[in-house]
C-alpha cells in the first residue's frame, strides 16, 4: 500500500516537473489544495492552478518522503527561477482509493510577494 501511495504522490511531482500531463493526474471529485498563496476546491480548479504553476517550474528536488495510512508527506526544494533560489517546501498529499484527495502546501511565501 505504501508503494502505491508513493507512486501516486510522485506522479504529482512529475506533473509539477512537466513530465506528466496535468489532465492525467488522478483526482477525487472533491479534491482540495491549500497553500500559502491559493486555496481551491474541485478537480477543475486544482488542475487550473497546476496549469499556471507547471510552466514556471525549473526543478523539484525531493529531500525526504514519509508515508502514512492515506498520506505522503514530502520535503522538497521547489525552484521556479526566483533570484532567492529554490524554496524549501513541505507538502502533505492525501490519497483515497488511488486518487489525490487533497494537498496542503507549506513554504515561506515572502519571495513570491516580490513578483
């Protein structure tokens, strides 16, 4: 089970990297995204946010992942070309029945307020 959760979580990170199409990401009908810059609900809104983010991503470098019953917690460096460099990021992805049901993203948003 934990390898299945990691596979789905890493599919999300491959989507951020532009390796997997946003449309191919398995999402629940009530998926939510909670982050320091945006909160959305529903698969269409979730995908719309990803469609905006993906073109800006230069790299996603995973430092560590921890798997729980229905969650994958990932610590990673997110680089979108800011002068300040990559942003250390923590994210919890909840996965239900093989689909992403929610993401909660935590990072210092200060570098993004200058854009």
